[in-house]
C-alpha cells in the first residue's frame, strides 16, 4: 500500500522522508497526526515517535522505557494497551515485551503522580506500539488507537470482504477520482462502491470514526480537532458528479451492501441491483469498472471459476467499450482466462495473499489489439 499512502500523504502537503513496504516516515507534529487520521484512506494507523534507543535485554528495555517522562504524556486515569513486535534472541514470546513496557510506563507514572493508570487490551484508549529489532527499539504513541481500516460502517461483512483501506488503495490505484461513472459488479458487502462514494464526495473517512488514540493523551488539542473536523465537513460534497452502480447475484449481498452504505451515509447515492454481473447496467458515459471475483483458493474451486473469469473478459469486450476495466484478484492463473492483455498489473497484498489489480483499456470500434487471440 506504500505507493498509494505516499500519494495521499504528499497530497496533504507533507514531504516523504522514507518509504518502506509496510509504511512511510514523515516529519510531523502531534496535531498533524489528527489531520492524517482524519484524511488518510489507505493508512492502517498513524504512529507518533516518542523515543528510540539501543537496547540489548528485557531489563534494559524496562529501564529505558522508565526514563521517558510518561507522566507528561499519559493522564494517570487512562487505560493503557501495549502492542509490540520483537526480533531479539531474549524474546520467546512478545507478551513478555508488552508486559515489561506496560510495567515500566505504569511504574513511572505511579512514581511521579502517586496514581497508576490501568492496563487493558481493548486498544480503545492509549495505545503504545513498540518495535524492537535486534539491538534497536522504537517507541510510538499509536494516535489511531483502533485500526483505521475499520471505518465502522461495515455492519454486515459477508464472506471475503476487502478491508476498507485496501479497497480505497485499489480505487486510488485505478485512477478514479469521482468524475466518471464507477461500476462495481460482484460487489459483495459493497466495500468498493462505498469507498468510491466517499472518494467521489471528497468525504474524509475519519469523519466516520469518533474514538481515536490521540484523544486520550495530554497532547490532545480538542479545539484543533473540532476545527479540522469542521473544515473536512465543509470540503465534502453532497452530490455525485457521476453515477455509482453496485450489483451482485446474491440478494443477501445486496441487502448487506445497502445496510453498510446506509451506515456510511451513502446508500442514496449508489444504484444497487441484484443480477448476474453480465447484466450490470452500464451508463453510456465511459468510466471505471472494478470487479473483485472470488480467487478460488480452496481445492476444486478454481476449475469452476475459469468460466467466470473468461465471462468477465467477454463482458468487458461486449458491454464496456470506452471504459477502463479492472480486476482485483489473488489468482493469476485464473486471471489469464480473462483473455485480454492487461495494460498494468499493480501488486497488492490482501492479508498474506499476493494479489494484482489488472487494468484493461477497453476500446470502442476497430482498435482490437488489446484483445488476446485464443
Ligand atoms: C470476493 S466477493 C466480493 C467481495 C467484495 N469486494 C467486498 O468487499 O465485500 C465476490 C462476490 O461476487 C459475487 N458473484 C460471484 N459470481 C457472480 C456472478 N456470476 N454474478 C454476480 N455476482 C457474482 C458473490 O456473490 C460475491 O459477493
């Protein structure tokens, strides 16, 4: 997701210091974290660096964490969760690191203020992330708290729903910005159509959340947060510039997608229909189609999906001239059955499944070079 996160962060006006496969690093203030949590569509969480140091044992970790002036960061009536990742020979189980860090923070606050904050696991209050790789350790405030990928609108997930952040990344990678029709056959629980509507309305995804990690620290500036929220509300549009269509042959999927869209406040803007994907209504004005078919990763499923993938190719050719068609799949063998030459194949990970967003330019009339011969 880094390239799409990088794009979003740059568009918000920040310089990228470095980019990695699992995240990007920028120089920013605590108040900037409020803005990032509010606007970023592809970020999983926004971490604010508190300290970093060399560290060679669990005892050493305890000592170095106690040196941080936590009493100036965490109110002593808060609830604290610690999440850590450790790659160090002394660590057999990451739970020991969580416990050591929690003890160090709580002991420090008790010593300085006479009261200890509570520790919990629900990540609804203060969340500290610790990364300990060999001899070096980074300590962060997780300003998001709970995962930003859970936008809270998906009340009915159905099977194999895309994470909301991944769906947003796919849409951004497709180039869709809301000015052309967006068509999502096989919509399942509606994630792609809902994320497309939020993008088209320029609605900040963070407006859907109310609780964040950043609200629970002493750094939180409530006036600044209200100001940012108001600005975001003013920037969001009420109407779409072009239609969004979402279809699925399963009536239960459409019921769930409608409910989820309603929770996100965009149900009135999406044309839902129960139908086979080949009967999806396609507006005349060309636009973007994104299909996320099943990947057939279980035994015996792949064969039956071959016809589905080849029908997607036919559907693109016969019904979608002028559009850019995209298929998001974790099965490249099945993708070959589409029978068209992809203009781009953008890599993504869906959990640990390596996927591709395959994009096809579907020409009108005589320009047929894009279609593969059988
Ligand atoms: C992988 S799921 C899509 C998940 C979706 N992106 C989400 O986030 O919830 C694939 C969907 O395709 C639908 N589907 C499968 N074959 C179909 C067909 N021939 N016509 C229409 N929908 C179909 C299934 O009912 C399922 O909801």
